[in-house]
C-alpha cells in the first residue's frame, strides 16, 4: 500500500507554546481539516465509489459552515457523479483520440502521488497534492500511463467574524503532446470548478451587479457568485461565495447555476476545447467564502479586489 507523508508545522502566536489554529487529522480515507478544533472540510484522499461505480478521489466533502452545517453533497441521487467541491472536464483528447470524461468519471482515474499539510506562521494552513490523470483509453505496452499532472494547492484561512476562506489553485501540466480538455459538447458547456451544494427552496444567487437568475445556459456575473439561503444549522441563513480569480484565463468566466438537483459551476472553457501545455501549466484559481448568517457585497468585493 502506498504511504504518504505529512509535514505539520507549529504556528506560534503571542506567547511561546501557542498551538496552530488550522490543524489536520488523518484517517484511512483522507484528511480532516480543523479550524480551532471545529470541522472545516474533508479532503478525500482514497478512491470512493457507489456500488462499484462512479469512483472518485481528490475532492472536498463534506464542507462545513462555521455553524457546523454540512453544505456539500456526495453521490446525490440525481447526479451520482457529482462530488462536493470538485473540478473536472467532460472532454479529454490526445490528438484525434478522445480518452475519457473526468466529469462523469468515465475512463478516468487519478493516481495520488504526493500530499502535504502545513500550518503556517501567518495563521493559515496549506494543503498540497500532486495527482496524475490516467485512462483505460491511453495505454503503453498494456499499462495505463499518466497523460497529465495536476498540482493542487489550498490555502486555508482561520475563521474571521462569520466566515471562513479557502484559496484554491489548480495547475494542469500535460505529460503527452497535443493534449486538450473541454466542457460538455452542448449549449451548456459544463466544465471546470464546481460546488455541489445543499440547495434549500429559498436559495438565491447574487453578484456585484445584484441578483442573478439561473438559466439553462451560462449566465454572467463578473468576479463572483454568492449562493445563499436557509442552508445553515437548524434552517438558519448561510451561504457560499465562489470568487473567480481576476488572473484566470477567460476572466470573467461564465457561470452555470442551478436552484436544485445540480452543481454550481464556473464554466471554463465552456463547450470548446483548449490545449494544455507540456511546458507552461494551465493555472486556475478560485476562492471560497463559507459563511453563516449574511455576508455583505462590500465585504465580498473587498476580498475579491485583494486577490
């Protein structure tokens, strides 16, 4: 069995002997991230499936709100391939050969090579992982060989007032020439960074220009989308903000939004396909703000402008 090693630093605050606020607990399935002892999120390290199908790993679920409510779903009955906080593409091509659908977990496997956690002196935690992508449709001498290397970095911020923050960076580097990825080949263009959330009946969506109404196809909301409703503990108000980093390719990216039975998706590159370089990685960055109660547009915009 493959063994992984973790580096855990100690954060010294004020008097000597203080303990880091962002910590972790490892079990046989993955890593539980804690904020001052309270559950923040779980990173699924080992493969997980539903009756032997839809195998997945390398994603976040559960994601807990500051009030302890679970805000994400895994293996939802309407879309069994959806999984918490994830990032995936419908199309992967090498030259003229389509080799898999990571979004729907068809002909797709992830090999976790390295993982590390650190508590840092600035009060944040850092979770990083290196993952290779493989497919039954890409073999050499009868063996699957990796065609893409993904490096994930998550900066985990301690709670501030009523919200927590995650800064997520996804770096994709081709290991084969003429590699392309893309979204669903339809008018919707599902692709890229997604959050499968618990969606109450009163869910609302807003951005810096006000209320946003989901449509069948992608909608525009420059910079961020705020998803809120009675999703907190005991039906209280809570929400998740997804911020599209201003240096992302295609910024501002379009959004696929749904009021029920689906995920919320910063759709990149949409229904087209784009090349992934073997020299210069494709880098995508997103920030999640997970809050209880309400979060003002002014505060969200302040964080977005600081990125």
